[in-house]
């Protein structure tokens, strides 16, 4: 399956995608938030033959939901009405920190790092989701 990860933010939204074998996760794009964000995401879903969507859910460090989690849940709820693929929510705590650490090691300028950050964070979310999916769950 090809999964599309979405790191929804108030100013911009990062996207990442995996290959059909769910082995390689790649940052895809950073889109500015606006009225046409859902339409742009739907175009990408079609163009990339996406099978499912994974939203990063920004929980508080204690696991509780805050105002940003509610915003993400609302956007995901609206998007799910417009698509025919499954939509999952995945805990994204520390994904931005992990993305910053990855970008810190790169040779990109600070400005280029900022532009890629949301997409790299989406890739972190998707990788964590896929890793959890592969891990046998205790019953």
C-alpha cells in the first residue's frame, strides 16, 4: 500500500509518501495552508495512487489532546468525507524534533531547512506508523 502522511500545521502542511512495498519513506512536499489545501491533497492522492492517509496527531507530552489536536482532527474529519481511502491518526509527539535533528546534519541552508521541515516531519510520522504496523501487537 502507498501511504500519504500529513503533518498539518497552521501555516503549512508537510506531506510524505512511501513506496508500494512500505519500505522507503520520502518527504514529498510542503503546502501552504489555505482554502484549496484539501483539493491539493486530493490531487496528490490521485496522482500518487495513495491507498491510505496517515495524519500526525499532535498530542501533549502526557498523551492528552490539546487545541492543535482538535484542529487536526477537524481537518482530517473533513478530508475523510472527500476521499475513498482510509484515514488514520498517529501520535506525532517529537516528530518535529526528530526532523530538526535529521536536517541539522544536512548541508542545507537554514532557510532551505525551514522549507523542508514539515515534509521531513511527515516522513518521521509515516515511518513511525509503518514501524508500529510491522510490530506484532501483544494481545
